[in-house]
């Protein structure tokens, strides 16, 4: 907000939100105070955004231990959302991380951690700010995996004798008769109890409180099922008179083996999740531990975490660059594949930037650090991958709705199964077995993991190929795109135009005109300026004064007392100058794919210049790949139509939007959207409005200048083939998610009725339940080979 009109506009927008009784907006403090009952903070933020302003938002992330299924994540989400001041919550089962959005200072981390603990889960304390300690910290989930491994092995060791004897008794009648006695029941009681309240205590510790709070989850199902089997067996062992003689069966082996198998499944799942999240760890591992720094005239080795901006470093052949830096001395080829996905090393010499973690070739380099810690490209990439992996896709909404009622429904089905079999005359033991099988076979874990694990692996694989998804939801959005619109300069072309022609008007001399025009454009960032500076090398250029850029038109300046104007034909028309004398020349240049630009001196048309921006060598292959995916291709450019069509014709583009000013690119995107959902590809800076207006914005960047804020997808290299890579990964990830969701739903839909019918033993149900989650994670891991 910059004036009283802004404040009034925000006040009116907020006053229109339902429930608002009073609004006061203070321009000096940039703060709005809103009064009302049951106000929706998200609605207030949305109203401010619709009015054209932004309200600051903070994000707090919590690592949460103890979540084992989609019901757990739903419970944590609802608990955190109920904390006053919270605007939004997203909980990811694969990463075990909760992302909480709120106004700055509105919510403390302590309050969020207390809410998580109150829900029966364990918030991980915030890591120490020390960078070195953070780098040495174990990867997320390592502690949980170690605990599951320990408990699974203990449970297997205790349950193995029960399982072997029970199974052996079915195969060897003599063994069955030998162990079918009171002593064996007492031994079974001891072993099963050790499993239930030792390794299996994790299910009861979390499951029962969740059940009593009215929010049962996966742990509740396992706790109910195993405790029911164990308790019935205890009654048969300690008070057999309470059970009819024909029903005096014990299920110690079932309760113990179920716990062991579920723990084994969760351990395997945790290991697989660790492999799925290894993309981030691999990125962090690229950083060398030490660096050689020049200090006090001597060279010394220091920890990489101790580097500071401005430190001068020495890099030997074959070593990794310690941090982002600029080359001071030396020349070498640097392997930047970990950043850009390009396998060919690139030449780097004095003045060139290098990225921390990349690998030096055969040359020795002297570097100056330009960024350290969180400011490095590698840290920014890591953060992007983490954010994308932590997000939720729209397709996950169905799974969330199902899992919200899934566990209570399963408990109800199990109870009805028990009562149904009891009514059918099966007796307590006969009714208990199918009821326990129903509780154990149900698996909301697979439904909860189906989407986030695929997103985790897909975004990690994309990062390895030089494609960064800022948000996981972009994976789904890109899959639905049918039109790809591309800015020409810097996307399809090299972005470094060269001056190809200069035709002076009568009375003007070529070199003199070039000198004036190059001087006028000397301080400009326009591509024409670079081409003119290159063409005027060797000339002594005077300093220009009163330089004024006219957006979408051209530039005017004063050079040695003469007024110089350079720009498009529409700029000349606005100056009252007729470009007709150069119409034939401009037409010829445009048809050759060159961009004509006119120059005027002291109010007279002085000549026409032409630039050509050569296509990238990989552009034809990139477009062919996109066309092979069934996508419509369009180009958006400020060039005149003849030039634009001359470039587009050999490329086989389906549509061309020419003579588009920067502010007109949004409208061009809207026109092209008529053919379907659209992705716009640009440089992420001057194309920002169009990137935001498109269904998916894809920013072309380089490893050292990532256009993070302007698009949902960032291509680390300038190679347009990265567009096809992004689309391919999006399609592969969404296909994987659909397969995972189908499996997760089909598994439960098919096997729960089988368990109700009494055709599935609880032990087999436990094995199937554990394997269902492992199957989903394993299927997602196939994306690590996608390209």
C-alpha cells in the first residue's frame, strides 16, 4: 500500500468478507485490524489478494514422529489447523513433515508442538542453527528406521518359536501332540506378552489414545486386533472355565506374529521411504567437507562450513567447488551435471561463475566465494526439492476424504463381523478370528503413501535431470497441459542477438550512424544493446545523456548534442516519422528471419538495422519431442509478424503471437488458452506476468541464475529439451500415482470382504497389509529411472 486510496481499497475488500463487522487499515504501519465473529483468516487473505495487494505469510515446518498412515496425517492436520492463528496446514506422510502457514508472529512453534503432542504424536525439536551441526545431522527418518529395525528384529526373534511350532504342528502331528499342553500355553503366553508389550507397545501407545479421542488410525486397528487375540488366549489359559470347551483355542502365535509382520512391513517401508527421499541427501553430499583458503598470505585448509563471502580459494584438478564462487585466475572445464543435468563439462575462466558442488576438470582455479550456506545455488535447489516433496497434489483429495472415515468404518465392520459370526453359531473363537483379520488387513497406509512418495521420487529424479518443481502440484498441472507457449528470445534462441545489417538513409554514413546508435544503447539491457556494443567494438563511444527507455517501443537519448531514437516501426510512427522508404528493406530482412529496428537522428529517419538471434542447436529436437507428446506449440514474441513467422515456419509451430509488448503477453496467454490448458516458457524475469497467468509457468534459467520466484517449474540449464523432460516426468509421476491409488483402493475393497467371510487368517492379513505399503513405495521408486 502506498497511499490513502490503497488503504481504502483494502478496507472495502475486507469489509465485504462475510462475518466482518469492522475494519481499520493503517497506512503507516501497513496493518489491517478486522473485527467480527468466526472470521476466516484464509478468506481475509484472499480478499486482500483480489484487491491487488499481498499479506505477508510465514511458514513453520515440523517433523512429526509416530505417523503411520493417512488417518494419522489427517488427525495431525486437523489438530494443527485448530490452533488459533493458523491459516493452512499440509502434512506429508512420506516425509513425516507438517507445513503450517500463518501470519508472521501469529503462532509460536511451541504452540504447534504442543498441539502435535496433544494429538498423540511426537514433534521433533527444532534443529540448532549451527550450520555445521545441521550438515552432520542424520537424514530425516533415520531414527525412526533404526527404531523400527530394532523392534522388528526383537519381535521376530520372540515370535519365531511360536510360529515354527504352530506351523510345524500342522505338518507333523507328533509335534502337535507333543506341544499341545498347559506348559506350551504358558510359554506361548510369556512369549506373546513379551512381543505385545515390548516391540508391540508402539501400537498401543499411539493407537489407544487416538481411539479414545475419537480419531482412530492404523495403530488403533493393530492394537485392537492383536489385543483381542492375546486377551482371548489369556482367558483360555488362565480361566478356561469361562470359555466353552470346544472354543478353548489360543491365538498367542497369531498376536505375536501379527506384531512381528506389521513391524517388519513398517521397517521395510521406512527403508524404502529413505531411498525415495535420498535425492535431497545426495544433493547435500555433493558439498566437499573442506576448502583451501588464502589467509594471511598462506594457504590453509578450513571446514567448508566456515567459509565466508569474499574468501579466496584454491581449487585443484578433480576437486569439487566448495561453494558458489567466481573464477579469478585459471581456466578449466567444470562438470555441472548435478545442477543442470547436462553431462558435457563447460569451460570456465576468469570472470565466470561456478556453483558449489560441481566438479573441476583438469585445470587449477583460483576462486572468490560469492555465496555461502543457505545462499548457495545448491542450498536453494535443496530447498526447492524439499518444498515440492512436502506439497499435496489435488489428486490426493480423494484419498484424504476416504481415509478420514476409513478406520472408524473398518472398526464398525470388524464389530459387525464378530457379531455376525457369533449369531451364526461360530462361538467366540470362531467369531474372533475373522474380526481380527478385518482389523489387520485394512491398510490406510497404502492410500496415504500413494501420492506423496511418488511426488518425492518424481521431484527428486527431476532435480537430478536439472528440472526443479517449485511445488509438487505443478507435477499434476503439467500433466494436464495441452498447449506449450514459448517466448522466443532466450528460450528458442541463444538470447545473444548479433547485428546483421545496417542500411543508412541518404545523408547518413554507416559507421557514424552505428557510433551514435551504439552510444545511445550503451547502458541499456535490451538485447539490441549487446549486439550494437559487439558491432561497435574498436570505436570510441561518447557518453549518452537523458537516456529514456520507452516500454514496448524503444529508447531515446542525447549523444553529443544530437537526439537519437531507436526502436520499432510503431515507435517511429509515434514520432511522426514515415518508415515507407525502408519498407522494402525491412520486408526483405523480416522474411529472412531478422528483426528490423529503425533509428532516427534529430527527428529524421536515419536508417534501418537488423538483428538475428540464432536458434539454439537443440531447439528443433526439443520441439519435435514436445510435438511427439501430442502438444500444440506456440511462440510469443515482440518481433514483427514477418520476422516471427520466418522463425516459426521451419520449426513447425502451430501458432505465433507476434508484435506482443511485455504487458501484452498475459493477453496472448489467455488467447492461446482457448486451445486447452497452457504452459508458458520464458526467462522468468521479464516474462513473469505471463508465467503467472499460465496454468504452469516454466522458467528457463542457468545454474547460477535460477528464476525461482517467477514459475512453478525451473529448468536449470538453458536447453529447451528440459521442457520435454519436465512434461515426461510429470506424465510418468501421475501415471505412477494413479497406479498406486488403484492398488491401494483395490487392495482394501477386495480383501476386507475376504476377511469378513472368514477366508483369511490374521497372520496372512498382517503379511498382506505390510506388503501393500511396501508395494506402493516400491512402485514409486521405479520413477528413479524415468527420463
